[in-house]
C-alpha cells in the first residue's frame, strides 16, 4: 500500500511532524509512506466562478501537480491543523480547490481511494475540523476509514496516548481494507485482520 500523508502544518518540527513519524514507525514495511506537506505548494484561493462545472479550473498554481501526486497513492491520510477552532487557512484552501472546482470537471480522480483523518490542534475544535474533512472525502467519492475514535491530537500535551492509539488503529484498518480490496485472502478465503481492539481507560 502506498500512503500519502497530507500535512497542513507549516512547522517542520511540530506536533504534525511527530504524527507523521508515528505513521512511519507503525506501518514499517507494511506500506510505503510519502509525506505531502502543503507548505511546499502554491495553493491559491478558489474564485468560485463556477466555470469549472464545464471546463478545467483556470487558476494557475500547484494544485494540478499536487493532485497528480495524490492520484498515485492507494490511500490518503489527511493531517489538518486547527487554527481559531477551524481549519488552518492553507488546508482550507486545499480542500476548497480539490473539493469544489479542480476535481469536478475531472470526474473526481481520487474516487475510491482509501482515506483517513488525524487532526492536530490545541483544544475544543477538533471534531468540527474532522467533520469538514470527512465531508470533503465524501464529496470526492473516496472510501472513508475509521477506528471508532477520531485521532485528535492535543498539541499542548507532550504525549497524547489516546490519540496515538486511535491513529494506530486507523492505520491498521487502512492496511486491512487495502488488502481486502486487492483480494489478499488466506487459504480459507478470508482476509486476515490486523486490527487489535482499542482499550480506553476510564477515569
């Protein structure tokens, strides 16, 4: 499985980088992990002219290059950063362009790719950000994978064990569903499961 991790942070050594490192460690040889940092691309704001309903988006930036890179992956992990209780502006521009204009005339090139989400932020707005990215995943006709608990990383914590466990569960499910969709079966005709039940301590 080739997994593209879409990172919204502009900080190369922040919490998002720790999340990406966890992805590398956990998947190991089970997947090829490619980091896609949005800070490395020029992403202009959508002008909402609706011309993209009949022709390609006319905005000349790096979104075409970015989408081509994502199209080569089997699965995508969105790692948005929360600012002011919502998406940071770079990730918001990315979602608007790939969800509204750029993808529409191209018949949704990310269709049927596996997708998962891990949100990074200080506190309070994680689920709102998670929900917005979910809607964009569905708009692009992708297959949403989850683990029951959204991986939402509290950036004020040195370690966030619950979010880390939720992300590991989500990565395991991505790998499992990739195998299922690619017909990797055992001798009895069943796909083997790599999912371990998540245990949340009560406090």
